[in-house]
C-alpha cells in the first residue's frame, strides 16, 4: 500500500515539475530551433536587441503583476501609459516645461490614474475588470483628444536616451533589471508584499488576520498606474514620440508576460523574479525568432495567443496536481490515525 502511494507521489512530482518548468524548457527549445534556422539569432548583438525590445514592458509589468497576485486585474495600464506620457510631452513641446519637471509629472499622473482605479474598485465596489475596462476606453479618448491624434516628438536629447548604452548593454535594460529587483524585494521582503499574497489567497481570511484589505487594494492599483507611466516613459525614449496608437495592447502583452511567468490569474501565486523576467524573455525570443526566420507578421499574434492559452491551462493543471499531492501526502497519516483509533477501541473493549 505504501509503495503504491510512493510511486503515485513520484509520478505526480514528475508531472508537476514538467508543468511548473514547462516554459523554461520551451524557451530553451526555442533558442535551439531558432539558432539552427537562423545563424544570426544566437549572437550577442541579437540577445541584447531582444532585451532592449522588452525593457519597457518589463518596467510596466511589475505593478500589474502585483494586482494579479492580489486576485484582481487591471487592463487600463496601456491607456494610463498613453495619457500620462501624452500629457508630459505636451508640457515639454507646447509649454516649454523642462524635461526634468515633465518626466516626474508623468509618473505622478500615472500614480493618480492608478489611484482612481483603486477608488472605483474599493469605494464604489465595481468589479476590477469592468472598472479598468471603462478607464481603458475613457483615458484613451482623453489622450487622443489631448494630442489631437497627432504624433508629438520628444526633444532630441531624450530621444538619445532610448539608444544610450554602457558597453554593449542598453541603459534601459539595466534600469529594467534594477526595477525588477526592487519590485521583487518589495514583494517578498515587505509586509505590504506579504499582505498582497494573503489577499490573493483569500480576502476574507486575510481580513480576519488583520490585513487592511481596502487600503492594500487601493495602493496596489495606484502602484500599477505608477509602473504603467514609468514604462510609458521608456517607450517614449525608444520611439522618440507619442503616437495615436501608443499603449494599444500593452495591457494584454503585460498579462501574457505575467501568465507565462507563472503568475496565476486566480491570485496568491507568482513572483517578480524569475517570473516576469522569464515571461518577458519568452515573448521577446518568440517575436524576434519569428522575425529572423521570415515568418508572417501576423504569425506572432497567433503564436502569442497559443502560448497564453497553454500557460493558463498549465496553471489550472498545476493547481489540481498540487491538491492531489497534498491529499496523497495526508493519506498515510489518515490511515495511521484510523488504525490507532481501532487499536484504542479494542483495548478499551477488553
């Protein structure tokens, strides 16, 4: 009986490992396949280009990741990045506000817009998906009105920052890694980060344990807006302008990055590092590799959708396997307790 339980547990452990580490294996396989097909793929220059491309998304994603870990969702991050960046560029271009004043204002606006999302969810009790969807459309409309749907170029000195480097590494890649490290520390080493995970595992239980759920939720959405606007700044540096399409699809790319990185949409599970980093590298490698092999430009959207579906399916399987492992682990203890109870009953009857 015990041997059967041990074998069953070993089998489940193998399946759980494959499901949990599947995307690491997939990234390695992608590297191998694209390297065979294209000799220019596995070069230092191309690896740095991949990291440079995903840097703004890695900067934008940590705030959304915290919201998802709390069991909520924010699909307005792209519009927050657009509106806050558009406002900052308008101040620089049309009102001659110095960049050292306008850039911090972009982040402040992003934080305020994120806080507005928090008020809708916490105070008005609106479902996060509905609240942030409404904000997504409303903020994009305001941004388009503000910029007259025109392309507004940023000053030349800021455009140079988008391609500034130290040696072979772009500065935005270094900044993205630093931000991920800070967000990771904030997530795992502070009471606030632990409160987010507690809420993700059950808001009612967290409240009973003394967590101020409304306050934490409000601040989490505000941080999501903060990181969204920060990511928007680095998009400005790379593109060199605010465009009418800026921010479109950012929210879904960021959600894809989170899901691929092992952050559960059910909340209470996931990590900034290595989670977000793995998700970003996976998306970057797939997009870059498809371009290298000359695939159709529409193929990336199809592949990305498939990857998201597989990641979500893997997450659901992982939860089922985890519960099964716990049940199997408890079986010997339950049977042993039952036998002890029988023995005690026999002895008492005697």
